[in-house]
C-alpha cells in the first residue's frame, strides 16, 4: 500500500515537491519546496484579489442608478498567472487528494470606506524655494533703490535684464527636468523681477522712460507683462505661474491704456466689462486649478465696471447715461450667452443667481437713464417694472429667465417708486402702487408656490396707496381712514374664503394692520365717530372670519374691537350713562361664551362674566344714584336671573341675581336705619335671637342644605 504524497507541486514540472532543501527529482529545480510555497501563496493572493474585485463590481452595479451595459462577449481576466515556459515538460496530473495550503478568503460584505483626504502642507523644499525667491526679489529692489545711481544706466539695465532672464530660463530648464516646485518658484521670481524692472525704469528715468505719463506707462507695463507671461507659458506649458501672471496683469491693462478722459466714461465701462467677460471666456483655455482665480478676477473687474457704469447712468449727461446703460445691457447679453455655453456652464456659478444679478444691474442703470427724462420717464420705468413682474407670473416663464425677469422688474419698480417718493410725486406713485396689485394677484392665482406672499402683497397694495395719497394730501384723513377700514375688511373676507389654505394667515395679517392704521389715522384727526365706524367695520369682518375659520383668538380681538368702537362712539357723543358702556361689553362676553355654553361648560366659565358685567355696575349705580326706571329694570333683571338660575340649576345666574337683589335692598334700606327708634331695634334683635335659638338645630340643617344646593349648581 503506497503512502499519499503531501507536498505541493513543483512550479515548473508539477511533480510533488521533495522536502526542503532537496531539489526537484524531475526537473532539478533547487529548493523546490520553498519555491512551491511562494508560488502557492501568490496564487492564493491573486484568487483573493479576484474575489474582492468581483464583490466590488457587484456592489457598484447595485449602487448605480442607470441601466448596466451589456457584458462583453469574452472579457479578459483582470489578473492571470504567467504561463509555463515552453521548454518545460507537460505537467503531470495532480494527486487525487492534497491539502489546501491556505484557507479560502471570505469576500467582504461591502467595499472599505475611502480614507479621508489629507490636507496639503508646505514641504520644506517649497518653504526654502519661496524664501529664496523672496530674498532674490528683495535684493533686486535694494539693488535698484540703492545702487542705481552709483553705476551706469546701461550696466544696471544689463544686470537686471540678465538676472530676470536667468530666472526665467532656469524656470524653463527646471520644467524640462520635472522639478515642479523649483520651476514655479523661479517663475514667480522672474515675474516679480520683471515688474521691478519696469517700475524702476520709469521711476529712475531709464532711457527717457520718465517722460511717459505714469498711467500710460502702467498700462504698457501690464501689456508687456502679459505678453512675456504668455510667451513663456507657451514654452513651458507645465508652469502654472505664467498663466496666473498673465491673468493678473491683464485686468487693469486695457483700462490703464485709455486716456484719462475716456477711462472714467462709457469707454472705461466697456473696457472693464469686456475684460470681465474675457476672464470668463478664457476658462476654455485655462487649466482647472486657475479657474477659481479667473472667476474671482472676472467678478472683481465686472464689479468695478458696474460701480463705474451705474453712477454714470444716474448722474451723467444724456449721452453718457444712455451709453453706460447700453454698455451694461450689452455686457449682460454677453453674460447670458456665456451662461448658456455648455462647456462653460459647469464651471460657472449658478445660472439663476447670476442671471438675477446681471438683470438687476441692467435694470438699475435703465431706471437711472429713464429718470433723466423727468416724471414721465420715472413713471415709465416703474410701469415697465410692473409689466415685467406681470410677465413673470406666467407659468411658462421658468428657470434663469424667471429670476432675471423678477430681478429686473423689482429693481425698475422699486427705483422708480423711490424717485417718485423723494421728488414728492405722490399722485402717480399712488396709482402705480395700486397697479402693483395686478402682478401680485396674477402670481397668487397662477403660481401656488408663492401664493401666500403674493396674496399679502396684493392686499397690502391698496392700503399703501391710500397712505401715499394721504401723505401727498390728495385725501383727507376721514375718507382715508374709511378706505383703510374697507381694505382691512376685504382682507378678512379673503382670509375667510381661503380658510384652511396656506395663504389664510397671509390675508388676515394685512387686514389686522389695515384696521389698526385706520383707527390711528382717524384718531389723529380727532374724528372719533369715524374711528368708531372704521373699528366696527374691521371688527365685524374679523368676527365673520373668526366664525368661518374657527379662530377663537381672532374672535376675541374682533369682539374687543367692536366693544371699543361702541365705547369710542359713546364717548365722542358725550354719553355718560353707564349701561351704554357695560351692556356692549356684556354682550361681547356673552357672544364669546356661546361655544362654551354649547359644550356644557360651567356657568362661571361661560355666561358668568357677561352677566356680572351687565348687572352689577347698574346695581351699584342704583344704590348711589337711584332712579325709578333704573331701579325697576335692575330689580326685574335680578329676579329673572335668580329664577332662571334656580330653574336651570346654574350657579352664576343665581348668585349674580341674588347678589344684585341683596345689594339693592341693603343699599336702599341703609339710609333709613338711623331713623328707626332704638327700642324697635332692640326688640327686633331680641326676637330674632329667640327665634334662632329656639329653632337652632333645624335652621342649621336648613342652612347646610341651602349651601350644598347652591354649591352643586354648575
């Protein structure tokens, strides 16, 4: 019986390997056991990598949202073992049973998480290069400032040119050698040395350079720097510094080359805005690390053009004003074209915000130009803004166009209204404010996403128009207060119609504000009757809204408003009868108590406060200033309440009625107490004590039953 072979196969011939350190018995491979072990480990590692790859691909396919592509007909394996040499003999069949050298690896359940990106830090080499370049530039500045007058002009120019050229040439040599840090440091030093050369040449009058005006020399220096940087950038395409230097020097170059008379006018605006557009367009040719720099520079240059063009449109002459507006509009059109460019869109900020800003700037300049035409131009600008806002309400206007139209319309309308207000043109302004309700109404109807805000704007517009007319003395305070009260009532009517919708509160808030302003306007004018009427109108509308929408806080405010209106009307008419003030308040409290009564609440939580306010003040007045009519009415009402409370088993009516009767009786009998003879008083007191003492136990039980009966009332 033969013994099974336990060794691994030889990597060359496949014969079971002999124990170490013997060579292979068939092919003679030295140390065949160690070689077989290494090959087996490598094969197990390859198999494990293959399983991990399959698991990762399956996970990625499961996470992908799109349809998976069809598999290739014959995909090549990712990893393959090297084929056996051609000269080796054919492998022998493996034994029927052999031990597995390594256990199979379990595929991972999920791919490992990516490690967090490490922060970039300056290496010692970059620090040394930066300091070296800085010291070289500082030495050049000191050389120019100190030694320029000691040496000849030609020698100085030659030295500076040689040092600058050496720095640039060494940067190019480093780029070819792949020394990136050295390349960038020397390029930065060369650019700084070039700037020092140009500034020193003009400041110290090299070859008559000081005869050139400073502004023109600065522009020429920027142009020379741009040309040099572009040329060197084409020679060494891996250098990032040269495109950056060209970008920085190109920003003021065009504006500085303009004559002083043109730089502050329309031409200067055109040059600055054109430079900003070129900064955006050059993104197509720039490498990606410089894209943020180009965008920032373009934004700064464009902001400079806007800061120069908008004041020119408002404060300049007719030609300059309309010229600046035309240039800004052309730049805005160019920006819109660039925003629609597919190759630039992913690299630019959001199209919506950019479109809104550009349209707002153009609209502001247009408003300034139209304001120069007088009142008609200002009214036209405001009307144009309202037309744009009306057009924006259409549902088909979407995306960046919607934001642009909204921004332009809002800026035109706001700027025109501000000019009309500052110039005291309240009549046209009031008409335009009323017209502003049209786009707000359309937006509320056609765009549900902005319906609350649009509803509030539409309801506020009439009230604002009334206030504008009042400020311009086109309306007297009394009709103005009435119109404001009607506007508030209309707002509450809209809130009642839209009860439960998101715009309900947006409609109720302007109604409350209009009612308060109406009362304030009428009170300032001393028209108390008109104040009462306005409060009553708004209070009634608010009460109807509270009933429809079931808003108890609004109901309380509405009742308080109506009561206050009644008090103001009575005070204005110089009425001093107490019931004129107490009965409206009692009616309001009883009205508010209706829901509690229907819910079966306790009497003191429902009708108790209203009954007390209605009866007790009149009972006090009957005692203090008795009249026959008031006495009869108060006693009758007290008796009715006492009987009603007894029959309905309600505590509040019974206590209020009985208390009022007791107060009236005691108040009416108290003045006659001193007139009764003393013996009658003594005899009465004695008889009372005798009766009480004789029937003490029975009276005590009856008193307890009476108290318990009253306490059990609701």
